[in-house]
C-alpha cells in the first residue's frame, strides 16, 4: 500500500506497508554471524586472551547495530509501536510479530552500493538493525500492520480480547 497525505501541508508523506514475516531466520543469522565475526576480530586484536568474551560481543553489537529507540503507546484496543528508521528503506528490514514479542531485523544498503565490511563504526554509520521488544500485552499477530512513513515506522498491534472472567454455573 503506497499513498500520500497532503492535508494541511504542501509536503507529501510517502506511506508504505512494511513486510511482516513469519520467519526472520535468514536476516537474524546474518546479524548474528556479523557480530560473531567482529567479536572474534576484537578478541584477536586484544591478544587472544580469554575471559572477555561478553565484552567483545557487546562491543561488536555496539559497532554494527543501529540503536533503535521505540515507543509503545498502549491504547484501548491496540499497542502502537513507533520509532525512527533513518536511512532504512522498505525491503531492507522485516518485522516478526509473536503474541508477546515484536522483532525487527534488517540491513540497509551502503550509499556507495558496496557490501559493508565488519569494521568499527559509530552508531550513525551502523547499517544493521536487530531488536526484540517484549510487549506489555498479548497481541493478535494475524491482524498486525506496519507502515513506514518517511523515516518513521509505525506498527499497529491489536490486543487479544480479554476474557470476561465470568463462569457459567449449571442450574
């Protein structure tokens, strides 16, 4: 779904539907492999000394992953998750919705079109995203929708209806 909105403004906002995937396996493996490779490079650069594996992994994550900042708005019938996705285009990331989890994974193309090397970078230059967000309520996965409007990702997650809690008793 692509469209625009020009209400009250001269600027058009392109709104595109984001793919919600059943399986992020390939994208998740790519991210984990890149982090593992960079953590090993850090290990070697620091003299192959054991005992700092977690530090190496966390440093690799901070170098390779763009730090997503997501807000969750808890409405009556849905959770609305919003966040900025600067530089990420439609098709460069996917979402997976589970009853209590939202996972975002992807990799944006380099501006020069070349494949990214696993070299140190700051978060502004990080070209991968991978985040799993624990949701505060159970959602109906099959009715989830996601839109990318400019740089803003919005995911609409309808809540699972609450049971009334009433029990019927037989006469």
